[in-house]
C-alpha cells in the first residue's frame, strides 16, 4: 500500500497548479454548504423556537364549517344535485361554552403540561393623536404561565400586574414604538368593535422578536376583556402546551374528536412558513450541489489529463508487475486525497464564515427581529460537508482510474517506439 500512496503523491506534486485548483473547488463547495446550512437552519430554528414559545402547541377554538345545502340534504337525502345561491351566513356564537369543564378534564392528561383560556378580539388603541389597530388577548396570568413561556418575552417581568391591577395592559414593543410610547406608565384608550372605550395603563412591553406579533398584540386580564367586549364569563380559545411538540397533529385530532371543537396544531398554524422553509432548503442544497458538481468535474478533468499524460509511466508500472486493481487504487486515491484536503480546508472556511457572521452586530427586522444572524452551529454540517466532498471526489476519480487500468503497456511502448 505504501508504494501506491508514494506514486499518488508523486503525481499530485507534479501537477501542483491543477491540484491546488481542484482542492480550492472542493473547499469552496464544502465551505459554502456549511455556511449556508448554518445560516438557513439557524434562522428556521430560531423562528420555530420563538413560534413554539409564543403560540400554543395546540389551539382549540370555534370554527363554522360552511354547508349551504345542509337543510336540503336533511329533507331530500344525499342523492340529489343542487346549487344554493345567496345563502345567509349562519349566525355563530364565538364562544366555548364548556371551557371550565374542558380545562379540568385535560389537566389530568399526562401528555399535556398546561392549559389556559383566552378571549381574543380586535380593537383600536389610541395614544395622543395616533391610533393603531390591535389584537386584544385576555389571559389568566397564572394559567398562562403553565401553557406558555410568556414571562420570557415580557420586558420588565410585570405579568402579575394584570392580576393586581385590572386596568393595566402589556403592549407589543413595536406597537408601542408606533404609538410613540417609550416607557411604562403611559395611559392609552382602547376602543372595541361594540363602541366601548376604556382607559388603560401600559405597565410593560411584549418583545417576542417576531414582527407581526410585536406590532399587534395587547395582553390584559381575562375578566377585563370580557367586560369591555360585553362577553361575561366567555372565552373563544383554549391553548394547550404538550410534552412532545412533534405529536401536536396527532393530539389535536384526538382532542377535536373528543370535544367537537376545531383544533389547530402549531404545524398547521405555521404550515405556510414551514413550506417556505422547505423550498429555502431545496434552493440551498441545489446551489451547493451545483458547486460540488463543478468541483467534481475539475477533479475528473485533472485525473483524466494525468492519465493521458502519464500513459508511458502507467505502462512501466504495469510492466513492473502492477495489476489493474493497483492502477485503479492509485488514481482513486488521487481523487480521495484532493477530496480530503478540500474537505479540511472547506471546514476551516465554513467555520471562519460562521465566526464572521456571528460577529456581525446588525439589527435585522423582517419576519423576525434579531441582533445579528441566527446561526445553527451544529457539527453535523461539517460531517455532511466532509462526506459530500469524499463522495464527489471518489465518483469523479473512478472513471479515469478505470480507463487507466485498461491501458495496454505493449500498445503504449509500440506507439512511442
């Protein structure tokens, strides 16, 4: 085996420029893969973690399933053909009538960690001459803590103020900014759809990092919102926190069948974003795959040119007793060596790019808000990068190696004579 390694290294060092170019191609591909995977998956994981922390794993709510021909089907049966025009929408009571019973029932379920009731509604919040639309969420702070990690996102940890002072609210950080509120203690007026206006004191700020939530959410005491919306003792949502978040779909279906209410898992609620992340990953892997394909063609070209230039040397090796398998090993090892050094340098490049991105202190505001890039520093990406480099280098070197093994030394010596 030593003589095969010696011959391989001899061929590599004889064509230094071509070897460096091939190694550089593999390095760029591996480095690009590590950096892009770290950046894309870091953003996705950050968004999903924030979404899971902020939103329920499962939400139970009232939802009307429209069926315009329900009465006709009851009278004439299912086997009729009809079309209903201008059907009046069904009047729907947006409330969960037996919510206390449901909370008591599912608190005993060992798959559920916490349950909390919500009353949600829309309103206009006004401060001075500025008014903005807002999503009003009435909560029971004690139960909310069990069903979410809301304390994590309350700037000054004053969630309990909603219990002691029912005229207090917690307002989204970006909504407060848009209204011109920069400190707690300010008074705002909230107008509900039924025309009721109420004066509230801002006691804290809600800062989740997800722009669409921080621009709209206002938290207040559940009893207070029931009063101003004229919905005494009503809720229209129940949120569940479960042990295994990846079983949310399965558990949501079970709860829906047992209760008769509509349930929505976090995967269903964020399906558009999850689908977007899949497309994003496909694009990332396609770009990296294209880079590695180009570098593989570079390895293929270099080894093929080496075989063509070194026909006489190959013939001499065969004359000395090297078998076809030995010749294949020499040139496959040639490719593997390029892949190995390319993978090592690529890992260094990928790590350097990660460190650079981590050091960039820039405020990013879009779908999410972060101070700097959200990176996933998992070592798995380095392992995948090395495996990709080895696979592409091996495949690229196999055909030239096979061609080299099939050269006939007699023909080569005769043609050069």
